[in-house]
């Protein structure tokens, strides 16, 4: 999967998340975790053309920011969803 496909798939996730917030099946706090990832994604989109290479995907600071935000979101979502299951 190329770098552009990663962002397109995340865009799909964000659209679903917005719909889930609207129907009440995703809470605002969880959505904000995904929004933080989106902010990192926006910095990649604003980056130079060189950011779209396979090498940049592995090494560029912008992509590392996306990975870091994604790890935080994943951890927060796992914690939130495990609490919901336990309730």
C-alpha cells in the first residue's frame, strides 16, 4: 500500500467516525482522538511532493507524527472501548 492510500483509508475512517458521532455510537472524546490523527495527516498533505515516496513513509518526521498520533488514538480507543464492554 502506498503512502497516498494510507491517507485515503484514514479519510474513510474519519467519515465513518463523524457519522457514528452523529448517531451516538461514538462519543466525542473518542472522535477527538481520531481528529488528532487527522491534524497530523493534514501536515503530511501540506508537505512537499517528496513526502509521498516509500522512503519518506518510513523516515519523514511528518509520517512519524502520524504514527505517533495513531498510537495515542489506538491506545485511547482500546481503553475507552474496553471500559464500555466492562460496564
